[in-house]
C-alpha cells in the first residue's frame, strides 16, 4: 500500500501509522490469524489455523461479506475476548486485509500489502 501512495509521502505515512496502530493493538499472532481468515474467505490461502479465539475469527470472516449482519452478541463476544479497543482494532485489521485481498484479486498488487 505504501508504494501505491508513494506520490503522497504524508498520506502514506498516515496510512502506515493507522495500520500499524491497529496491528499493535491486536498483536502479531492475532493479526496473522485474522489476515489468514480473511484471505481464506477470498479463496486465497488456507484460512485461519485456530490459535485466535473463535469469536475473533468468526467476526473477521463476517467482516468480508456480511459486516452489516454482525450482531450485538457477536460484537460482545469479541469485546469479551479483546476489550472495546480490541474490537475496533479487529474491525480495522479485517477491513484492511479485505481491501488488500480485493486489490490482489483484481491485479492491483501495489495496493496489496
């Protein structure tokens, strides 16, 4: 993504800081699981391996095509696992992973991570 934003170093820096903050809030293991889960929904890779809490992986998978159907109960289950800041970070990480998968699928590798 940073390469795609190379024409705007300020925007690239802000994007990277935003992404990195969300990744730091979840930690590298959960981020990797979420990214694998989202890629799996897109048919890109093996999907999640099961080390992250089930509620987290379920939420991440639903963010791809069913984000408006996520229930309060599902969000509460994630909040119970990660806290409210974690729920927000998970939403960001899943959304960015989804966008990067979609960019890769349509041949825009500079927009993929």
